[in-house]
């Protein structure tokens, strides 16, 4: 990982943190996995905390914002979280986590099954379900002045991912994989009641570093998200860091 790449991650996270602390966010969905294709093994435990940019819900548009190209930060917010995992079978891990931002919080449960092990190459399939709620303000661009709308939203996300990793050394592994997120959002956007379902497809790329029982990850992801403002889709980047222990 070069200094330039690490600098880009930090810059994106600092920007998202500033947005989140200003309260100019709406309900968010976790995008990053922080997972290799390796399972923990029976009786093993892993716990970690993470700081990342997350997928902000865009549940609709208004007459003033329709066909107005929005900045990508409308789709990016800040999220902090914690997750615990336990190996219940040699190839099966169960997961439980919580996350929060300036305006709300939520929970997530999931499972990972390792289906591939060929030397240093490993692959797995992951399923998870989570719920979040948030209340705050979001600012959208219009043809004239930006407009700030109050939001009260709930989001329920079912996601599937397939991490594949290669362990370069006992202390370092590189990983990537495809992701599909289905998120149902409902609540209020300004004076309007909104309800919609988003399907986001993307991939991630990251590395995991181990130092004894301690570990950390640096990860990027790119999602193809629906853009209700332009009635189209767009590619949005996300990035994050995690730190934890495994034993």
C-alpha cells in the first residue's frame, strides 16, 4: 500500500467524518466487508472496530432537485461500528455487529462459509441482514440555492458477497470480491412520505495485516448505485479502516 493510496483513504474518511459530525446525513448502509476468504476455525473468535464511508440512502427526489446532478457526497456518509465473529464449524463463521453515526444507528447479523482452500488461495460466501434508522438533515443542490430537507428514515439491508483472498505471508493477505446489496428504505423526506428499494452492485479491494493477535484492514469499494436525481445510475467510491483482535 503506497503512501498515495493510504492518503486517499484518509482524505475520503476525514471528509465523511466532517459530513457526519455536521449532521448533514441521512440513514446509511455499511458497504465494506473487512473480510478475507478464510474462515476462523472451530472455537476461534475475532472482534474488530471500523471507521468507513457508508452508502447514504437517497429515497427520492423533489421537483426542485429532479434532473439536478448532485455531488457524490450525497451518496457517502460516515459510519463507526464494531463486529464480533465466532467459528462454529471448521468452515462456518457467525457474525454480530452494531454501527452508528451522528444521526442514528443499527445492527447486523450474518454468516460466512469458506468453500475454497487451495494453498494460500481462499474463497467464501457471505450473507447478512441489518437494520438502521436515522433522523437528520440532508442538503441537495437545485437550479438556484441548495435546499435542506429534514429526514426520518429506516433502512433494512440484505446483502451477499463473495470474498476471495490470497495470503502472501503469515502477516499479510490481499482480498477482493463481488457484492450485492438490497436495501429497503421508508420514512419521510421533507414533507413527503417515501418508500423504495435499492439494488447496489459492486466490488471491493483490500489488504489485511496481522501482528500476533492484532490485525487491521485497509479497504476500498466501488458501488453502482441508483441516482434518482438524474434518473440513472452512477459509480460511487467508498473506503475504510478496521482494527481488531483474533484468538
